[in-house]
């Protein structure tokens, strides 16, 4: 790396200090101020729960985001931007779980495991954790391992089949319903 003598640098390469400062201020404004105000996940992560809830609610109503009901469930589960309501959370998790959203399947499993918003049911919990694991949700594996002592092998098979049938019935109902396009 060569060190240049400032006296020998041509004046065309020197940018006035005021222009450099203006450019730096513009860059800072662009980085700080250009967050996506329409990305509800980012809004949720930044603690802007009411706005995140509003957007997820619109997306769920429009049916254009399979994750929307899961995130609405998280809002109700945590009481983030809305009153805490485990019954609503469980219903929203179920809607997303039936649409094969692995994170929602895991969340619904937690609701059944703990009896939050639903009757405690280890078999249902196991079935949803299995579906979530099969769908790629890594954290559901620890719940399956944890539940090994609470669900017999026969019951776990029945639980997996019951959840599979629920998902298939939901998919069939969706396929039979007229499209809104």
C-alpha cells in the first residue's frame, strides 16, 4: 500500500468536506429511516406491535400470507399490542397449523401441552409436535423427546394419524372452496 503525498493528488480527486458530510448524512438517513414499514415481522421485532398486528390482520383476512395467523396467535399469546387471550391464540395457531405452517404446528403443540386456551391433551400435543418436526421446525424435536415418557407408542401413532387427517381434511375443504381470484 502506497502513501500518497497530499500535494501531488490532483484537485479532481478531492471532494469538498461539505459534500462528504452531506453524503454521509444522506447515507445515515437512508439506513435508519428506510426500514420497511410494511413488513409486519420487522415491526413486531422492533416492538411496534399494534402496527404489526394491523398488517398481519389484513394479510390473514386477504388470505395472502400463510404465516399471518401464526403471528396473530403470537400477538394474543404474548399480549403484544392486544389483550392476552390464550383461546384466540390457540384458534389462530390452529388455522395456521392446518395450513401446514410448521411454526404454528409447534405453537399449537405447546398450547395442548400446557393446556393454554385448549384442554390439556398430550396426544394432540405430540401429534402437532410431530407434524411441526416433519415440516422442518427444529425446536419441535425437543418437545417430542420430552413427551416420550407421557405418550405411549400406540398413542403417538394415533396422534400422528389424527393430526394428519385434520390437515388433509382442511386441505380438501380449501380445495373445494371457490377461489376469490
